C-alpha cells in the first residue's frame, strides 16, 4: 500500500502539516525536525500526491523542459542540471525532445494551457516556425537559446560575442584561413548558427581579413557523426585550412577524428576550437580549446525566470545572458 502523509508523520513523530511543510518547502522547519521527516520519507518510500496538491493550489508541481535532441553531451549535461535544480525547488521535470519539430512545441503549449504542467522551458531552433511566434495565450514560458522573441523571458549565451572572441584569438595566433563547421544552411537557418557565423565574420571584418564563403561548412545536423562525414567530404574538395572553428564541441570531435584519420597534426598543422566546454573536451586528443559557460547557472537562471512567470503572468519580460569565457587548451597553436 502506498505510504501517506499521515504514515510519514507518525513515523517521524510530527504532525501531517509539518510533513507537508518539509515536502513542499516555503516554510521554515527546524533542521532536526526536517531530518526526521526526510528519513521517514526515505524509509517509507513516500511520494507526494502532485494531483492532490494541484487541486489545492491550481498547480501540478510539474514543468516541461524541451531540447531539440537529448543525445549530445551538452544536452545531457544541461538536462541533468534542470532535473537536479528543479528537484531542489520541489518541481518535477518532464524532459522532451522536439527533434526541431514545431508540432511537438505546440503539443507542449497545449498541455500547459490545459494545466497538465505549470510551465515550459523551450529551446526552439528557429523562431519562424515556432509556436512562440504568436504570443497570444502563451502559458508561463522561458526560452533557452537565441531565437530572440521579444515577448518571452529568455536565457542564453551571447553567441555572436563569443564567436567574435574565438575568431579574434585565432587571428592573434596567426591564422587566416579559418573554416567554420556548422555554418548556417540556406534552407534551414538556425538562430545560433546565424549568430555564431555573424560573430566570426565580425572579427574578420575588424581585422580586414576577407570573408571567404568557401570556408563555410554547413551541416545537416550538429552531431559528431554528421560533422565527420561532412567535413571529410569538404576536405576532399578544399585545401587544408589554418584553423577550424566548430560551432559545438560535438562538431569539433568529428573534425578532430577526420584530421587524425588523415594524418593531419593538431595543432601543428591545423588548430581546432569548439563551443560548450563539455566534460569530454578536456580529454580529447589534443585537449580542446573551447567556449565555456556554467550550465548550472544557465539552468538556475531559467528556473528562476519560470517560477517568477508562474507566480506573476504580468511580470515584465526579462533576458538573462550567461557569462562565457574561452578556455585555451592544446588544440590551438601559433603559426
């Protein structure tokens, strides 16, 4: 039989109200009392009844976090932090993968409007096809990423500035022919690809280095396998660049694989830079220079904005830009 609040209260020697205060948060409980209640919860395997809680306060205690895909190291790490930090706030997270399909976004919005979840953290790839393009009736929502909807709370890294800084660093190291892998594709432009490409070209223009379209390598998908396949094909038709700026670390791993398989030495012959600083970046061969930002802070900022929006639908729209830095490792050398 499923344990109840009264069962937990009896085992911990407290009132049901005290158990509720510990489980739901928001009320200060003495540390020793909290410890007894938490121990009783674990011993009995007690699970809060979110449906009953929703009947009392109009909320489910659940939110949805959606990412375009969940397989990459970046997405897995970000999703992990959302789950950990939401749990600390008494929230349940439904993880969703949209696979860049706007219909899945619309389904999530419909669920939120039907009060099956309290709010959404969305990572749409393109605003044009997104349900966010229409603000009317939008439930509590926070956007992560750079689709730049002016009417929605948002958390992102400044991709344009970071790309400009990466390219400037490579130029400072003497590189001129810098390939960008993950460049925007005409038929499927993403906001992140566009901004990173613009930032890259900003730096070239500032240094009066010609922008060479032949050094743009678009990808059908931002995966290691697709990066290896496409970049390998590009090298068959183009001379070796001085450096490669991969728009994610996952892309950079594919680039490193292709260069190693061809006997190209990194960084002696080609420097390689990524973006995201996933855990594997420090253990690549050679260790990958990349753009780093704190994904814990990223997830916390998004949850802060979402809880604020759930509490006050009329609160002013806010955008939080998470700081970034370049972590220089062994994959970049001076020519």
